[in-house]
């Protein structure tokens, strides 16, 4: 039978996940909302000309 308390004591988080998380949060990523805002701003500039 599995002793969950003992298994939890042995648990160590995967370093690859921590490294990936840090790399993702350190980058400034463009998402769909950013793209839509830019498109609306560019469309507004076209009307002003």
C-alpha cells in the first residue's frame, strides 16, 4: 500500500517546470488583446488622415 505521507516527504518539484515558468514570465509576450488594440489604433490613424 502506498504511504502518501512518506511519498509527499520525498516530493521535489521538477526543475524544468520552474525554469520554463521563469522564462515565460520574463518575456514580454504579445497576446490577442495587444494585437487588437494595435489594429484599432492603426485603423483610427487611417481615418484621421
